């Protein structure tokens, strides 16, 4: 109940009309850390709002994003959304597409360095790290290379780096 009131307050203070759909979108984002796409949010909300359209979800997400209420991330050609609007970073798995928050205070030093060394005025910055998450990394014991996205990718694109699929 407290989160709903926070959402209402945030929207009201921003001068944004409060609608049940906006409240639900904000609540969904506030209660997840997986940086969902509009499609994922739509699928989750259509049970609660049977008449909601995917366009309504997209329009509300873009509306909220443009006003700084949520963040829009661009990941592999898809928009993903984040209720955490503080400066933070993201790790994006190139195998499964998972997006995770990364907190590392030294990254903020780049703003000071850029302002002091180059004389620029920095308003904000973003950083996305790309790699392979722990879940997608081949495990030493019992790893099934034939069904592993990473092993299949390495075998097709980086000759000599993939574990031998004959080892299983």
C-alpha cells in the first residue's frame, strides 16, 4: 500500500494525471528488478486490465520516461524500463539478455574528470557493460554444451574458444 501512495505522490508532484494504468505500470516496475520490456509489462497487466492495449502500455512508458519518472534502456534493439532513476549502471548478458543493476562508486569519478580535464559541463552519463552472466557461463562439471547459448555462439563466431561439444 505504501508503494502505491509513493507512486501517486510521484505522479502528482510531476503534474502527471493519475490513471489506474499508470499506477499499475509504476507498481510493476517498482516491484521488479529485471528491467522488463513493454511486452512483458503488457502481458503482466492484461489480466488486471483486460481492455488495455499494448499501445497504451508503450505510450505510458514513453510518457513516464520522457518526464524522468522511469528510465528507458536500449538493449539489443529493444526498450527495457527501470523504475530506478538514480545514476547506476547495467550489465547486459549477451547470451540470455538479462539486465542487472551494477553499483560501483568509482564510475562517478568520470564526471568530475571530464569536467576538470576537458572543461565540459556533464549533466549525466550512462554505462552498460556487456558480457556473459554467471547463469550462462559454461560450468566445469555436468555442462551441456549442445544446449548452451554461449557454447553455440562461441562455436559459430569465435573458433577455438568454445568447449568441445564432444566432451559431453
